[in-house]
C-alpha cells in the first residue's frame, strides 16, 4: 500500500500541478508539500484537507482506512455492465448496487465506480435517444416495413454490443493494472 505522501505526489502529477502551484493554491508552504511527498512528514488535519480540496480528491481516497485491494472485484464490477444486455438499465442497476455497498471497502472503487456509472447513464440515455429518434424519423417519413423494423431492433442491439465490448476491454485493462478512465460528458455521480 502506498504512503499518503506518495499518493499526493501521484495525484498532483496526474493533475498537472507543480509543487509550487499546489503550495500556492492550497495555501500550504512549499517546504511542507516537499516533506509530505518525500514521506518526511505526514499530512494531517487542516493541511491534508487543504491539499485534498486543491487536488479535488476525497480525503478517504488518500487514507484508505479499512480498505483493501481487490482486483478481482474491480474486474467483476466492470463486467457487471453486461447485465444491461439482458435487462433494461441492468448496466446501471447492478453496478450501482455494487458501488454503493463496496465503495468504502475497496481501494480505487469510489472514483472508478462513479466514472463507470456516469458513463453508463449517458450511454443508456444516448441509446434510447437514438432509438426514439429513429422511430420518430421512420414514422414521420411514412416509410414503414420490415427494413425499418429491423433497423429499430438492430440499432439498440449494436449499441449494447459496443457497450459489452467496452466493458470487457476495461475489465481486462483493469486486471492488468492499467488506469481506466471512462469518458463522461456531465458527471452525475461523484
């Protein structure tokens, strides 16, 4: 398990902050930031709060009290999206239940789970919007027939297959230890 100082440094670098920028924006001295990142001092109380607010990271993510690493669960979490092929909004319901029950117990699940759920919500909205738009377009044009019905059925199926493929790719990447970032338009869950 990484130290708090190492995690702060990693997050700072991922967000593109220099130590000086972090010190200025968090109102913590540069020397304190350096000592924390070099694990010479431990960030506590107000200092930790100011750094976390600046980096936009929950304190719990840095401290990992009672959390454990569980790569197998994270892989299963990604694959839980596949339920959406069999049940309407199953790609949201099962991951949401898993996330709500385990987000405080498994390292990395809180932020990654929120990103997955945001992606699935927007993917589902897009799938239904495209399907409804297609139905309206075909009914409005008066062009109804077997081909039209096939398109209306096949379109959501193709989008579901793409979603399943993406979830498998993300699950494999997660299993290999790669950082996963789901695209998100507007985050609904944080």
